C-alpha cells in the first residue's frame, strides 16, 4: 500500500517520465536478485508461531497474512503507482469501477451529499445515482463551472468528484480553481485521471486529495488486464484499505505483475499516443467531412487554455462528429481498417467506438442528446501504430462518407 522504505527514487519527482515508469517505486533488491518483480502466487501466508502472529497484529512485525489484505506483488504495484502519481500511498483494485465505488462507500455515509462534474464516465454517474438507495444524494454540475458549484454546495456536502479529461468530450477540470473552492468548503476532491495518466497530469500536485485510474486503460496499456487504483496521502488511503479489506475489491498478484510490466513502457507509449492524437485531431479539424473535433490540444477546444497550463500532453483519445447522419457515421466507423471496433481505450491497438450505438444504446435519443451523445459522434482511441498509416486509413474511410 505504502511507499517502499529506502527507495529514494520514489520521492525523486525530478526524474524523467521514462525513468519513473521503469524504476519508480521499485526495490532495487528483489527475490533471488531478479530484475523483474516476482509473482507471489499464494492466497495465504505462514507464521512460525502464535507469538509471531500476535506481534504482527500488534504492528511490531511486518508480515503478510491473507490475500485479501495484501500480497507482495500487489504491494510492489501499489508502490509504483504511488511513485508515478507523486503520492504517499496507493491501493490496487480489481477494476476502475471497484476503485471508484470502494472509495466513495468508504468515505461517505447516509445523509451526506456529493457533487459530480457532468460528462463523467456513465457508470460512475450511475453509481452516484445508486447511492441514493443509501441516503447519499448527488448533484451534477458542468465542468469547472464555479457558479454552479457554489449553488450546488450544501452543509452536508462532503465530496467533489470529477474526471479530467472527461469521457468522451475531453473537458479538462481547472484544478487551480476547483481545489481552493473545495478547501474553502471543506470538501474532499477526487479526480479520475484515467485519460491523462500520470505522464500528462499529476492532480495531487495541485492539492487534490485522491486520484483514481482505471489501470485497465493506459497504465496496463495492452488491453490484457482489468484493474483500478487510488492514490493520495497515507492516512486517507489507509482508511480506504481497511474498508477494502472487508468488501474484497482488491486485485490479484497476476494482474499486479502484468500492470508493473505494462507501466514500464507507459511514458514511451504516451509520447507516441500524445503526438499521434494531436496530429490526427488537427487533420480531422481541417477535413470537410468532419463537423467538430473534441481534443484539448486544439485551440478550438473550450478547455484548451486550462489543458495547456496544467497538462504536459493531451492524451490519446480524439472524439469527433462526422458531417452526416447516423447511418453515414456507422458506415465510416465500419470502413476503418486499422482500429478494432471495441468499447475500451488506452491500449497499444487503436480502438474506435460509436457511443450512440455502443455505450449509450439504452438511452433515449432525447437523453443522449442532453449529454452531447449525438448520432454523429465517434470516439477514437489512438494506439501506437504509425500515424501516417492511421491518417491514410482515415482518408479511405472518409472518402466513402
């Protein structure tokens, strides 16, 4: 859960992103002098005596007890995550949603209230609605709208939840305004930074209390694992761990090992994806068959100035609207040859999605349009393929629109 002792690299935020991706949070000395982190494939752990167990329970001895409470490989992944996000501590969960839900359930109780920024991941929004069953109310406000935040705050408000950038319109939260506002009103701030990754943005540096990632996406980076993380100060993370130990939303050693391996190339992958996405966004914005492009690296994006001030890169997702109707948009998506048609993002392979068909098909047209999910909207998650090939693929697909 916490930073490993004796590893100065974990506190050295001056090191480059690639160096941190490879070495951050890692112990130099590993089992059998292995270069890579070993997998501790066990569900339970042995004690030599009852006295040793008693000393462990009293906090006098470091020891693992049972897989739900901790595992050496999982702990190594958590240390790495903490180092990347400039955090004191981190926790690894079985998915991004299990991270979000566990954190909120651990922090909130009946009668309290949360504020959630609009345009968050729809399952996060749905969970906030479900919290009403437990007497926890929520209010949605437009991203970074301080006037709306002021109106939404109540005496019982405890948490402000936002994504940055958001899914799928890539709004960027103005952390330099949100954090002081939250402190003034004694609110905890939770930022889902999945789309940014620690390479492009470290919200904790702005005073945010907790950062959540769906590690399934860019941190894992290969579309082959499911995990989530939360990073922050040791005290609050420790309290969340106690709750996690009860509800059992922890990750497993194999997933943790895959995540550690994936993070090694995080900075390299993000460099390629940042560059390619910017190039593709500029290409699409200049195309006569594209109505509108959503990408914070473009001057036309409403949050471009905020993104430029607080992000080192703008991420690998580009959303855009085709100049045409639903059928033409579907034809374009299906004409693309390189991307896979799939609902996730952040991997080495480029993925494309038609949100109105894939993610929001259960909503009425009126409800979809109310949150900006038009029939013409396409979400494109740029992989690490050659950008020239991706552009050529766009050329042939758009030619048929």
